[in-house]
C-alpha cells in the first residue's frame, strides 16, 4: 500500500518518455498505447490519465496525430513521435543512463567510491 | 452481446468525467471525453461476450475522473503562460472548414488544405479529392470534353454489308446516330450522369463535414453540456 505513491512519484518524470519511445518507430492508437503500458507493472495505474498526457505531447509538438480507418470499427487517432519528440527522447536517454547509474551506485554502496 | 446496463454505466462515467473537467475550455473537455469514449469502445470490442462486470472493470481501470482531470489541468497550467487554450481548437477547425469551402469553389487550394489537415483519414481525403476529380473546376473543364466524346461514341460511324436478293453484296456505310429510342435512352442516362456529377461535390462536402463534426474539437452543444451522450 505504501509502495504505490512511491511508484506514482517515480513514474511522473518518465512516463512521457516511455510514451515517446513507444511512438518512436511506428504510430499507435490510444488504446494500443494504454495496453502496452498497462502490461508493464506500475507503469499505468489509471488508464484514463494517458489521454491528457497524449494531448499535452501533441500540443507541445512532440507527437503528431493522424486519423486512420480501422477494420470494422470507427476511425482511430494514431500518434507518432515528431522529430522534436525523437530529439527529446534522445536527450532523455542520455540523462537517464547517467541518472540511473548514479542512483544504482548510491543504493549499492551508500555513496560514490 | 451488449451488457444489460452498458449504456447507463458508460454514460454515468462520462458524465462524472465531464463534471470533473468543467473548469476546462469546452474544446479540450470534449476532445478528452471523445478519447475516453473511444477507449471504452475499443475495450468493449476486445470482449467476446460482455457483462456488466466487464464494463465496470473497464471503468475501474480508467481510474477516477478526478485523476484524469487533474492530469489534464496540470498540462493546462504549464501551457497557459504561452497562450490560452481556447483558440487552438477553433483555429484548427477553421482550416478544415476552409478546406471544404475551397474544395467547392477553388479545388486546387481545397485539396492542399484537405491533405494538410490531420482530422481526416486517408480514405476520407481520397474521397474529398476524387469525388469528383477537380471539384467544380474539374467538371467545367472535363465535363464538355466527356460530353462530346459521349455524343461521338453514340453517333459513331457504322458500316455493314448485306447480300442482296440477286447475290450482289451491298455495302452500306455512313455516319449517323442510332435510332430515336436508343438516342432517348442515351439522353436520359446522360442527364442522370450530369446531375449526379453536378451534385457530387456537395455530397462530398457534406460527407467531409459530418466526419469532421464527429472529431471536432469545438463543442457546439453549449446548451446541453450536462446531458451525457451515450455510446452508440
């Protein structure tokens, strides 16, 4: 029970970039993004919150959208990372590996050697 | 099979979401509600045989409307320093409306705007482009040409030979139109085609407009906001 707010805190900074990573190489529609994230533990507790996030990424120019026909159902809105989005993801990747290495080091030994 | 209380469950959730989003501009609120509505439709589509419990699970996984609203407001606060959010939706719809109007009056510019927009699918854009090709400009350009070829085809040259009673071969040839009945039939058919072609740009415009309305970011139902819409 106490673990959930912690995960929520940690997720806050990284979820945008996880979504950008999903949309880096191919476009996906909203429900597909939700399903992919929900399959990973702790990534998405309230699925509805992904839609404001996607809207924000679009307004920030990090993803672009396109309506595509679906077989049998109504058209779906597909999202895909823009060049700005891919650039933001690249910057995050570098920061993330440095950050994660630092945290791991501290957690393992109680501080830098 | 549809769950017995599917409509009530969905409408209830969407109404709560709408209420939680009340402080937002209507365009943003409507867009988010449409996103969540299609999420529910997708989730239901994945079920073989839904029950009320299935729908409650879908709703539960979506989370509290207040959470979704908080996430949306957080985005608004960050963005509000640069611009208010109200016009962005309106401006983008203006592009689509302009596209539809231009498709009717000046097709080349309309087509460019049509393909720039991200609110139509490729199929819809193809229909907008090709029904009819060139719009009214195309009709007035190619229409006379087609009409003339049509007349030329039906009144083409003919030739034939018959063997006369005395064993002589009589060859007849010439250029004339087919008999009156056939001509009249061609006339009626031609008139139907001409009317269909003349009306088709308007049909296309209406079609694009209706598709646009469904994913429009402008909420035109100002007076009826508290009334939840059911998933059809």
